[in-house]
C-alpha cells in the first residue's frame, strides 16, 4: 500500500453521506443513547459496556514492519511486527466495512497541549460513544483551529469488524495495528475505548524523542509558586490520590511531555479508574462524572440509573472518561514550567524499601528503568505471596523505542534543571504483606509535602540502605522510627533476608538492559 492510495480510500470514506463530523457533546450523547449504544445515568453521564474485552489487548497490538521505522523500534513481545501486506489487506476490508454503515462519526483534534509540538489527529468511529470518548480524552480544537486542521495521524476504529486469524494473519479476532509510514492506527474486534487513547500515547512515545521531548507516563501538578511536580507510579501505588492536591493545580493525570519549554499534558481529559469510587476519597473524580462524561463497564441501577462503583460483575477495570475542564483545580491550558520535584511511587509489599528516599541521577535512571511495584496475593490467579512487578519507565506497554532512550533523556533533564528525585514507598512497613502494615496515608502525604516544599534537600541522611539511597533522618509530621525500614522490623535478620531477595530480583530484571552504561547499573542499583 502507498500513501496516495491510503489517503484516497480515507477521503472516499469520509466524504460519504453517513459521516457526522465534529458533533457536539449533546449531539453525541443523543446519538449514543438513541442508537442503543449507551444509557443515560442519574448524573447525566452515559454508561456503555464493552463486551468481552474490558481492557487492552496487548497480544493483539502490532506495529507494521516498514523501512521508515524498522531500525528504530524495539521489537519484541510489546512491539510485535506485522507485515505491510497484512495491514494493507485488513485496512481495505475495514474501510469497505465502514462504508456500509448507516452512520459514522469523525472527531478532529490534537495530542499535546504545547502547540509547538502537538500532533494533529482525527478519529473515525463506528460508535457514537467512542467518538464522545475521543472528544473528551483528546484536545479539542477551537473553531478557528478547526478551519485549518489537517490530521498527522488517523485512528480508524471498527469494533464490530472481527478479523479471521486464518485469513487475515492475526492472533485473534482483535487487532490494533500502527503504521508509522501510512500514519494510520487501525482498530478492530474490540469495543474497549482505551485502545484509542493508548495508541496515540504510543505514537507520541515514538515521535516526541525525535524533537528532544521526553514523553512520560505520569501525573503532574503545579504549586502556587509555579513549582512543578511529576508523579510516576504503576496501578495501586497512589499516583492519582497523591497528585490530587487541593493546594496544587492539576496539569494532567496520566500522560505528559517534557520539552525545552517545560511540561505539557498530552491529553485533554482523564480516564480514571472507577472501582470503589466515592466522593469522600476522590471528590474531583466523583464530581467530574456528569453530563458529557463516559462511564465504561460501570454497573447502574436500571430504575434509578445510579452507578454502583462497588459492583465488579462486568470487570474490576471500570472507568470514567471526562474532560479536564470537569475538574475545578486545573491549569488551563495544561502547560507549565520545568519540574522541580520528581516522585517515583512504589507499593513494596516486601516491606524493604524506605517510605521515602532521595535519589541521585544514576539511581533515578535505574529506578525509572526498573519501574518496580508489587503484586499482592489474591490480585491474580496463582499469586499466593507478594511478587515483584517491573514495568520499564512505568509504562512498558507504550514504548516503541529502546527503554534506554527514555532513561537517558530523563537523566539529561534532571541535570539541566536540577530536579530533585524521590522514591516513595506507599506499601508495607515493619514486615512484608501479611506481617507488617500498610504505610499510613497521612505519613505518605507528609513526606510528599516535605519533598515538594524542599524541606528534604538539606536534612541529615542515612545512606546505609540495601539500595544505597539516601534516607532522611527526619521528616515533619512523621515519626523517626518509621523512616528507616530495617528499624521498623522487629526481626532484623528477617529484614536482611527479604532485602537481599528483592535486591536480587532488581538485578535480575536489570539484565535485560544490556546496553545500559555500567555507570547506571553500578551507581544506581542495589549495593548488595
């Protein structure tokens, strides 16, 4: 396939009588409900179900093997290659399939709040509720911008088109295919809306480094003095809770870029987990779920249409999508200066890592590459005790390039802007899971606040830990005996054994970064 044919086929699809272009939120809500795709809830949000696929399908995600990107991609289980012939054949089938539909929906917008580096995109949807999702999650153009909008990348989403693996060369009926040459993201066989959001994030992780911009899977906020903070962390580490601060404005909750100008949000909305959501614990998210928001796989009462966020009968991965403007305490537009503080969050169920520690640049690069947290007993079938979980750069499913590209960029940014980096353990203390106790949220908040306010920059430090990190000997509002993890264990010998076990797992995981300089691995990793 060549770009001329691709564009011709796209134009033929988009000029059809059945394509609704840039519908407003009320129009999309009307379409989604009248077409039976979604239900209106008691708050005015709509609720849709995604069928058998209630999360991403990583084994069905491919990057087309093309000369333009072949030598740049880190091929493997995350970035699976697929031939241009297979992509071309499926693309033509999907286009023809969509032409037969009574209605299609087109959204035009952007990824990246920094106008000097943003990506123009368009999203073609079979479902109106998917188009509403795109409208709320990506950056919406002004009326003036819309008149000159030309898409750099196009998402073509056909959830009810199912591939035939025997004929189409896929692993299943589902496919998420990215062509860097044709600038097309082709999605079929899955109704999970998050595939659109994360496909664009993967594209940004490919494109931004070429511009000297570090793409990051993190949340970001800014204080009254313009001091920017980044929060990295995997699911369950407290990233959303700790970055939502009444005294600081939210830049974004999930995807950002760090350029020579500062930090910017890649998105125009939030895609928050809704499991066990309450106004008491997450008031910003709870109150953002109103007219125009999209609830995904949330169970509602069919009479009152009230959401039951505790019901996980459809999935534990219930979600709420809404625009950033549904939150009061935000930066708009979502751009800010260079980060003063970087927080790496982990939930260490082994009870080994300090509740807070300060990292050198090399340690920051090491822990960024490691992306550690724990899986707990009972969270997945077969897990009976805590297990270490590593996700490179806190976002390995979305990294097309070698991980060291991102780590080296982070190290350079830390040097250039003198950012202070802290590792915060929101997990267990006084023993591993089942023996010790979860770190008190009030203590964690006090430690994070002290880091953000610069109160840990000059305090006495203990550097005798297993990982060689600097542990503050005092933090305002936190008992001193909590700060050193070994001292918190009654059985010091048991701590030493568990600490060595975890250190060995870090070292084993780090072996996959064979090209990483000795400086990072020797200066950044465990000292035992």
